C-alpha cells in the first residue's frame, strides 16, 4: 500500500475540472505536497458544484473532465511523483432530476418490479405500494401535465409506466396509476418512505451491502485501480451504511487493499474501530486538538458570563442539555420519517404508524426519538459500541422516566446486530447527531465561534500542552497514517478565521465592550446570534458584503431560534441584513470593527502560523485544503469552495524560493513559506519523523510555547500571543536540544543547539522548524 506523506485537496467542478487540476500539478509538487486529493468525480446532477449528488456510477462526470480528464490529471501526477486520492460517495445518489439517474428513473417507471428497486431503501408498504416524491408546492396536482409521454410538474419530469396513459385519462388520473406518488414537500418530514442522506430529499440512500449494488456502483472506481490511475480513496459518510466494516472489506477487495480514509467524526475519547480496513479518518479530530491548544483557558469564565448575559439567563448554557434538545427536535421534526420507519421495522403495523402521522407521537416512537437524542456518539457498529446504547438508555430514562418500560423493551432488540431495527437505528443516530449538533446547535452555542467546528466538542473550551501531547502520542501509536486537517469543504469557518476568533479568549473584556457597542448600533434582538455574526465578521474581515449576507442567512436559519428555512421571518431577517450592511456603511460600526481588528489581527496571524506548522508536522498525514497555503478566511459552504488564484500563489512561492522571507502581513505569504517548507521536509525526509516526544520549555513564558520532537525535527510554535506580549515577551525562556548545530528551515538561521533562547529562535516568525544543520548542508531540497 502506498501511503501519502501529505495531500492537497482540490474541489473538482465544471469551472475547475480535472484538466485544470493537471495544469496545477507542478505547483502542488513545488509546494511540497505528495498527493493530489480530488473531490467526487463521478457524474453528478447537472450544475452540481460539490459532486456528492452522484447520478451515474459508471462514468466520470463530463463536466469535471470525464475519463480523459482523469487520465490527464493522473499522468501529470505520475510524471511528478505525486499520488492521487479521490473522494467517493457510497451512501447515496442524487435524485433531484429523476431523468438524470437511470436507476431512479427505472424504479419510478416500474416500481417494485424494477431491477433497481432493491438498490434503494424503500418501504413500499408504507406508501401503499408507491414511492413518495415530495415536490408539490401546495399539495395540489392541478399543475400536472402530460408532455412527450411524461408527467410534468413545472420543470419536474417523471416517467409514465407502460400502459397507464393510453386511454386519454387526465394527468391526475394517470398520476394515480403510477408507482410513485407526488406529495407536498412539507410531508417529507414524517411521511417519506425512502432513506435519504440526512434530511435531504434529493439524495436517496442506496444499499451497497447488496453485492450487485456494490459491484455496479463501484465499477468505475475499480477501473481506476486496475489501470493505475488512482492510489487511494476517501469514503464519504460511512456512518450512513448498513455495515461500514463490511463495506470497507468489499472496497479493499475491489481496489487491491488501497489506502482508504473514512469521513468519520469521533466524539470525545471515541476511537476508530481497529477492525476496519482503513488507515484512519479525514482529520477533524486533529483539527479540534490544534485549535484548542491555542485557546486561552483564562477567558472561559468571562466568555461564559457574556454568553449568559446575551441569553438573558442566570446560568451557563449546558452543551449536553442543548444538544439533547436540538437532537430531539430533529428526531421529532425533519427526521420523523426515519423514526417512524424504525417503528415499522420493530413490527408495528403500517396502519398504526400511518395513524400517528400528524397526531401525537406513539410511545414506541417517543422512546426511539429519546434514545436517538441521548445517543452519545454518531453511531455504534454492533457488537462494537453496545455500551453507547446502554448509556443512551440510561440518559433517556433520566430525561423521561415515563418511558422506562418502552426503552427497556427496545434495548434488547436494538442490541441485536442482525435485527433490521438495530441496523437502521445505527444508520439513523448519525443523521440525528449531524443535523441536531453540527447544523443546529453549532449555530446556537456562540460563546466562542472557533470552538463550534466539525468534529469538535464545543464544551471543551481549551486544552493545555500536556493534553495536546498525550493526544498526539496516541495518534502516533494508533493511526499514524490518518489524515490531519485544518480546513475542508465541510468546515464552518476556514482555519484562519478560527485562529483570529480564538484571540478573543485572551481579551474577553475588550470583546464584550466592543460587542455591546456593535449591538447598540445595529440591534437584532437575538444576542447569541449577534455574537456569532460579529465574530464571523471580525474573523473573516476583509470579506465581501455578499459573502457575509449569505453566511448570516444560513447561520440564522440553521440556528432556527429567530427565523428558519421553512418559514423565514421577514422583519427579523431584514434587521439581520441591516446588521451586515452596517459593517460597510455605518462609520461608527466600521470604527469598532477596526478597533477590534487592531487588537487581534497580528495575534490571529501568529495563531494561524502556529496552527499550520503544528498540523503539518504532528503525527498523521497532513492535508492542505485548496488555497489555504495563504490566509484561509472562508466561511461555511459554499463560501469555502470559491475559486483559488493559483497564479498568485506561484508568484509568492517563486519569490520565497529565490530567498525572500516575507513579513507576516495581509498577503499571507509567510504562511506559504511555512507550508512549503514543512511539506517539503515531510515529503523529502520522512525518516526524520520517526517519533513524537513533548519538548519542555523553561522560563517565565514557558506556557506560551508548544514544542515537540519528531525524531530529527523539532517544531516550535507560539501560543496565546497577546498574553506573551503583555508579559514582556520571551525573556529568558528557552528550550534544550542536543548539543549539535540545528537550522531553522523557515529562515535559514543556524543555532548551536543545547540551550536555545526562544527570543532568538522566534525572532523573525512566531514559529520555527529545526533540523540538523548537516541535513541542509547535504543539499536538501527543503529550502528550494
């Protein structure tokens, strides 16, 4: 198995296809990355910018460059010694436009008699033998037409089953004869009868646990490995699969035991199952560790108090209580159809469940929803993780003693790895967690926005250096080839937005004063959301008006406290957009923003460089998200899929390779210096990264440095920079290395080794990457 030393993630789409990726392969090599890492490539919905809505597994999307594009990108990579990693989507397919998905179209045409009916997770009995499609705007079929042998509802096209439209019947009558039923979109929450990706009606789950479904949905993927085009895979959302471990075994057989990563979010001390055929996760767990070691724990009490005041409460909001309620709301709301499907899998009659729709929830459904709300991790993998079900049962009973008997009846069934309800419960718990936590609670828990990131536990405010070292040693010992990351296409904020927001923990009183003035100038009436928006504005500044308006709308509607997706509150949203405009149009507001920026800008850059160097040199395989070698100030998707100016990056890299040592400023060129030197060192000298050992510091500012020894490489990074400044700088603080000369590959400065004063080591940059001097003397390519 070929294992990458680092990866560079590219978003492949029509505006930047595989041929474009081939054209920047040389830049990626020069930057120092070891593999190109592509977003999904298979044919997706027309116009899809992300590719997770695959409609045809048999070919690469022509809009993304097609078969020839992958051949070109792979050839370019091979010529430069680069590997290729590709994101794949086994859990679901796109069904927004039925005629684009041949499998779905065939099911709509022939119902349960379709060969492909088995591929989809459809409960035909619940729909009286018809597949429910939630597309009607008002529940009326009056706008149905028959056009060119198809049923049309505005721009929506649906097939007509053979022999059902030959007698001149009306469109409504023809519709009644189909294997599908068009229903009001609002009914999807409770009455849908096919499994989806989370609550996205246009993404239908498929059953890759069935051998022929796996084979036919992976035929093109298998070709990539037979023909040597691709070296590894990133598996999207394995938690949605009926049997993730079995799927990974099947994938290993189909691809020759290739390097595989899983997009898996681990909660707390949860560990990835060691029995899985995978090298590790996509790195959200590493992201959380890096962020938190750069947050000042001293700011917690003040920020908690500010949060209480913004909420108008007497006590600190409980994260566990908050996510219980948001998860329960999801289980009772947009994912109620999944809960009712679980009920049916438990053997309750379709008629009884149908009667529950729109009425008081049944005791069984109530108990299931409560267990889902209390489940402590994304899912179990029975028999692995059975303890999580028992923990959920204990918590559920403590919340709802009236459900004790119902929960007691459910636990034995949900503990059986073979029971259909147990399998589906495991698939569903991750949906509830993702929608209730990442897509709701993360927008409500706003005491420090940098903490609410994918894969992180916002209740963990910060960690010290000792805990950080412990976690890295565990990573080195358990999954050393797992990916590490700071930004992805899924992160709520780019890494440098978070790095700047984290500075606020060092100056909570100043931030509170500034926030009060901003709220007075542009009142919104939702204190926690106001904090979230102003943090985002400060963190991403300078950002365009359009980007911030889009972020505000998404954040407010995801939070769901003052407005929402289904029923936006016009007056509130107008005030919200006025708030964003005030950042550009109101001199008083702009002045406050600039005042805050003057305090946090330099410290944020220091945090950014520290975070980047730590991520790139700590255990694991570091991933660089496209463009993030300069400042990455994106907000939530689709903002984080904006085009990247690679010409600008080439120019900066050429200047650095010619000997420039850029200042730490708005250009972000200093970050590109750090990124390129660290990536090249890992690529060209992997033998230097043989261990992980904490490196202590001594002296008055010891708490402001994080240092570790990777074997023959030492990383030194500044933390809590405003506190360091307030303390008067490094003073006599030092680290101790072996008594041999070392050189900082970032600056070229040589040091004699032994006891080294940090005031000298970090004189130019807040970070240093130290290697034995003889390494560069021997002609290493690290610095060129």
